[in-house]
C-alpha cells in the first residue's frame, strides 16, 4: 500500500513543478518581452544598417551644406571678373581654379549647386503634388473615370521626355521658371501611375471599406487612409525624381537653352568648359561633372536603400 502512495506523491510533485512558473533571469525576460517598434522606426533602423545608402545620405547633406554656405566661405565672388587671372589652375587662392573670365570656379560651383538642387527639389515636389492627386483619384474612383484618366496619362507617357522638355524650353523664354515647367509638364506621369497601382490594392482593405460605410468623404479617405499607406513607395519615387530633374536641367543648360548668364549651374559650367578642355584646363569641366555624378549617385543609392528599408516584406 505504501508503494502506490509513494508513486502518487511523486506524480503530484512532478505536476506541482509543471504548473509552478519558473523564475526567469533578466536576460531571458528581455528576450521574451520586446518593446513594439513602429513601422517608420524599424525602417530607419534598417536604413542605418545599409552602409551604401548612408554614404549617399551623408554626401547629400554635405552637398546641401556647401550649396548654402559654400559661396559664403569662399573669399571670391561668383560673378566678379578679373581678366588678369584667366584659366588659373587650382591653388591656395582659387581652390577650384578660375574660368575664361577670371571668375572663381569654387564659388560658381556652389552657386550652380544651389540652382541645380533647387530645380531638382521643386520639380520633385510638383511631381509629388500632381502625381499623387491624379493617381489617387484615378485609383480610388475606378471605372470610367480611371479609364479616361489613365488613357491621358498613357498619351503623355508615350511622348519622348527630353524632346518635350527641349521644345517647351525653346518656346518659352530660357530661364529658371521655364526649365522647371518643362521638366514638370510630363515628369509627374510616373508618380501618378505608381500611386494609382498602390491605391488599387489598398482601397479594398477593411479599414477603407469601413470608412466608406460610415459615409466618409472621398477626399478624407484618400488623405487619411490611402496616402499614409503609400508613403513608402512615394518617398522612393521622389528620391529618383530629383536626380532625373537635375540631369535634365544640366542637359538643357549644356545645350544653351537652360540657365542663362550671369547665373551659373553645373550644366552651363560644363558647357562653357567643353571648348577649352583640350587646352589643358581640366578643372573647369572636372568639378561640375564630378558633382553632377556625385549627386545622382547619392540619390540613387539612397533611393535603393529606402526601397529596401520601407519594404514591409523585409520587416522583422
């Protein structure tokens, strides 16, 4: 009789140990209980791990900083002409050398950075406003409205981009406004198509259908429900739009139908330096071409990094 009782007591002890919660150490508790991380914080954390994207971000910050303060740091004016100092190589007095009129290339480079970056950012903002509004309405409404709106987009998309930009720049008076207008007239098409595709997916989600059931206005649904959930692809698209606009501005200025003297841009500086490149004045073409390439590289690697960081499928 004692053996069965002893077995029952052993079983009861095992069951007591099973049901009694074990004390965890501090390290085990931290691994089990983790604070929730928001989508944007997690995206920023993954972006910081992308070394190439961070290199691009640092380069862009330095470019913006020099575009703002570079002409102030330089002891020479960007427009002051000293004919006795024509085509001087880089030195301690003129850090990037001088041009054919004796103007300081360092000051003109950062004056040109202001214009080039301004054109790229403004063109991207215009593409954002028009493209997001147009694509959001087309994707949310659907039906015939979407059909006719997207046919118009396809017509614009079929036109050669650079040809349209050149024609508009020739018709209008050359200047900063005409360049921005020419770049933006068809530049928003890609943004509109991308936003429409995102909205077509999201508009059938439960939270959007619930807003429709409660009679929420279309503009509020697009602004509060649809657009916040498409901001990831929109941000990536904008980082790719800025270098395209900068390259278009440089190309137009290189052809002579962009920024006009006495203003300077990287494209106009490269155009002025091309005839004298064979004479050995390499610095006049090197610095604007280098900063155009660096800007486009920085935006592209940053855009690729943002695309990976904002992809919800890679979140963990």
